C-alpha cells in the first residue's frame, strides 16, 4: 500500500474511533479529535520518541494534551501505537472504572503524563516538564553521553490560550528559553458558545513572539502531513526558544452537517451524522471501532522503533554508569527520591533562648541545613523569596545558561508556579517546591488540586498564615484557607507551632511520597517551646501529639491548637491549673497525618471519655467539630481580618488567655449536660 494511502487510512481510523467512542458513550468531544487526527498521526508516527512497551522510559518525549476534553484522540493514539490500552477500553470511554475517563488522568492510564481538564493547566504543567529536562540535562549530561535529551510536546486549544493562567507559563517558558518545549495550537475558531469571534480576537502569533517563542503559522494545512512534519522538525532545530505551531483546523472535519459547529465540540454527532461522515471518508458505514489490519500493522511499528530507541539509550546509560558512577548514583537517587541515612543530621535544634522566631525564618535555616544532602530538591517563590525565606544559599537562580541552579524565581505568577511545580515533579528525577503567601494559594489552588488528584509529592511552603500578618489587612489575611485545604483529598496540611516543629515538618514532608504536602508558616515571631519541659517536637511525625500532659490520671479538659496558637494554649493550661482545672495540651500540626495513625494512638491523644475539648486556631472553625465533639468549643476567626498590628488583631479576635479559659470552662459545663 502506498504511503499516502496508509497515512490517510491511519488518520481516518483515528477519526472514526473518536466518533464511535463518543457516540457509544453518549457524551464527549469528538470534533477536536477529528480535526487534529493528521497532526496526531505525524507526532506519534514521525516525531516523538517513546516506547509503548515501557511507558516510563526515562528519556522518552513527553506529550501533554492541554485540551483534555479531547481525550479520545490521545486514547486512540495510545491504542494504535501499542500501549496497554485495548479497543474495549476505547469502547468504555467515560464509563465507571474504565481506563478512558472523560479527561486524561495520570496514574490511571499508561502513557498519560499528567491529568488535564481545567483549560491552561496542561500547558502550564508542560512548561514545568521542560524546566525539569533542562535542569537535569545541565547537571548530568556529558559530551559523549546526553542521557537527558528529550522534548515536551503538547496540543493546546483556544480555551487554553484564553485562560489567563497560560499566559504566565508562556511568559516563563520564553524567558527561560526552553527550546525543548513544542506546542501545537489547534486554531479551530470554535468554543462551547459558538464561533470564537464572539469572545476572542487575539493575534496569537504576535502574542507568542512577544513571549519570545519561535512561532510557525501553518494556516489552512491541517491535512498536510508533510507540512506539519517539517514544522515539527523546524521546531526541534530551535534550541533557544520554545515553539508554537499554529494550525488552522476545522472541528469535526469531514462531517457533512457538524463541521465547524459548536455542537461538534461537546456532543456526540448522532448515528446518522456518524454514518454520513464515514461515507465522506470512504469508510465502511456499518462498522464501529474498525481498525484495518494494515493500519494496525503500520501504527504498531512504534513498538519496535521504541524498543530500539530505549535499547540504544540504555547502552549509553550503562556506559555512563561506568564512566561517571557518582553522577549516575546522584541521578538514581533523585529518580527514587531517596534520602540518605543522615540527610537531616545538620538540622538545628532550637532552644527557647534562640527565640522567639517566625516559623518562616526557622524554615529558612532548616532548608539550608539539609539542601546539600537533598540535591534533587529545587524550587522557589512567586517574587517573595525575601519574605517566604525559601532561598537555597548554595545555589544561584535557574535560567538561560544556568539551568543547573536550584532556586527558581517564578515572578508574580502563582498559577504558573504551582502547575510547573507539578510538571517538574511529574517529569521525575527531582522534588519541587513552590512558595508564596498563604492568601495567594487562591491563585495556585487549581494546580494544587490537580497535584492532589494525581497524588504528586509536590511541596508548598506558604507563609503569612493568619490574621497575625497584621497591617496589610484582610485582603492579605487568610481566614478560610486552612479549612478549604483540609477539605481537599490527598493533601497533608502542616501548621507547625514553633521552630522545632518546622524541623520535623520538613522531615515528614520529605519522607512523604504519596501526595502533596503544604506547610503553613507565620510571619510574626512565635516562642520556641521549651522541650525540656514539654514533649519532643518529634510528635509532629504522627500529626498530633500530647505536648503537655495533665497532672492527674485523666484530664478535665483537652486543649488543642496549631501554629502560633499552641503557645497560647500552653499559657492557658498554666492558669487553668491555678483554677484547679487539670487540662492537657495537644499540638495538632497535621490533621491528615494524625488520621492515618492507628486507633489506639488516636485514643491515647484524645481519650474518648474526655468530652470537654477546646480548639484554638486563628482561622475558620469549619472542621474542628470532628475533634472537639458536640460538647467542645472553638476559639476561631469567623469573619475577615483587619489592618492592625498583629498583637491587636489577636486581642480583638479573642486570642487571649482569658478567652481561651472561658471556652474551656464552657466546654466542661456542656460536657456535663
């Protein structure tokens, strides 16, 4: 069969699989897959390096479908090129328990590099992947052994580029000169509400040239596989700029009635239109999920090609291990996120005489005490390094010509920072963190949520944690944020009480690989708890622990607190004793970590028979009911903050010893009724 014919049949196979899968599901997005089928064919067949039999080959090219609603095109390509995704899996599109959900999900389907769906997130995540490639290549490659040498490819849509978040990432990628990043922009002029002329008239070419991207506008060439191939090859030759290929496509290409309509964006075409479209393609109208034998043979050449690519790379990597054993060991350590036995030996132990100290400042000392022992850690802040205190002193800033550096200056780009942090983590070989004020987690939240959904071990260092911020006022004082992140599955939220709890928080976070972790730190100074008098901060490793025991066998009440309010609870305990109320103080830096402890330990910390309980936290009370119970009380913040010195804020919002004592007494009375 001639090349032109097998190409056309392969492309039409992709298109008809997309139509059939969405039609069977009764919902989905067939149109984009139909229009992008030629580009997908070119990318998987002519351009990308990958091994379907080992989807995790480290030096593979990465592909990100930022327009995740068009998931069926990626599923079709994975099936046709030999990944472990069957035709039955395509038939189960969008069904319970299937490998083919409505939007691609990382960890569910082999070959899916990241979860996409919210528009712009995939684009931003891909930038992080390209940053990881540049960083690792700079650190580990040798002239005779380019062991890290691959591209990050992606498809993006009008919607991705309309979302402002993608602009942050595009700006970053251009500024950093990420030449291994190549996106194809599907310019199909259609969104859910109709023709994009209603809402969108950007000159995308000029816009991305302004971001310092290499831009090729192919115009009306969506079916010209030769022209698309040459565009990708030209993009590969561009070493100092990321690339954007603009392709004018026609959604639902070939459908007699649905082409170029909004209906084709988010709905099945309908049985009659599917048949009419197959007829237009010269395809058997009565066959569904039809993959011609010659197409299967042709497309699955990717298996042999991929195995050969990986085999050559593995030979080079084995030789690299012999010639550069130290670098090899270092890279493997990063790939496994392994911690050396004594990695934390230089973390300082803080004494009361050292304080008081803000937990953000304590974190700065702690990071720099172990930075050299955890060489695969990198990250930075959203233009707030002087405030969040996350700078690693032994390294400079990541950037053109300095990709080996571990500090990242993200600029004022919380959206891009958080998503790219996920991208770096997904890439593998390193552990990434992002930092900003806690209040600005609102900008980072969509990416944090996806990291939690993917169970990525990303790290967020968030400072200025409460009304204790002071004079900047309510716009900068987080109130509801702790509650909202605690409601998010898979993320561990730490709010340490003092410098020593920060030290153990870092230990807990770096040992956790099953999901993201967030540490929430103070701007203001807080006392360092006297550990010769009270329990060791090592209790952080269990999420909550008895910081100060009662004098008798059973406490009259339990006081629990997080962060800067722990010291307030300790003060209240002392005064309660003078009133013959024997209380216990529990420091509770991480609810989620405490929840996974065994029941015996949880009952040891919170004796079930003790119903008088009071929680103290400078945030919303939502969620504390689980710990204080029906008789319990909560000293909390139930309205927005105020612009005033932090001491005044705490006083006026009820964070005083007297108010805490009143709450304890009320809880005791309520527990008796």
